[in-house]
C-alpha cells in the first residue's frame, strides 16, 4: 500500500474540518468539524503504523487513546453547548462572546441609562408633580 493515498485523504479531511471550524457559527457544527480533524489524525496514525510495520503497533494504540479522548471531548462539549443554549437561547458562537453573568446594560444602547439615570423621579420632580 502506498502511503500517499491515506495521507492525501487525511489532508483533505483535516482541511475540511479546519474550514468548518473557521467558517461555522453554530457550536455543534464546530464540534463536528473538530471531530473530523481528529479522524484525519487517526487515519494518519494508522497509515504510518502500517507503513512502518511497527511490531508494537504504537500508532494503533495511540489511535484508540485519541478516540477515547475525542469521545470524552464531544460529551463534555455537547453538555456545555446544551447548557449555553438553555441559558441564552442560541448556540450561535458570534452571539455568545459576552459570557459574563450580569454584564449589565449595553452602554451604546441608551446613553441616559448608561450614565446611571433611572426612571424614578427625584425630590424636585415630585414637588413639581404635586403643585
């Protein structure tokens, strides 16, 4: 078996995953793209293990370890995405940049509210309203 065939396929898979990570806005699709990149790495590990005729099969053992880590990563990542979706109502990555709880009002939305002015009337306004 020539090493070029699985290597080219792995490069194509990795580039597709990288394009998906950089271009997608949905967090679940980003996680799927990361998994695609990990599968490209696994393909390279097994291909080089077969090509080198390693007696210990270190590439295949490392591939099993990578698959286990990827399964844990996708489980934790999906749980985080679901919790963010429940709290924020969206899984769009661009809208989730402000993750602080109680970040307060947007100062660009209303300058009076950002300066600390509230809607309760002061003592002078109460006197004018009763007169």
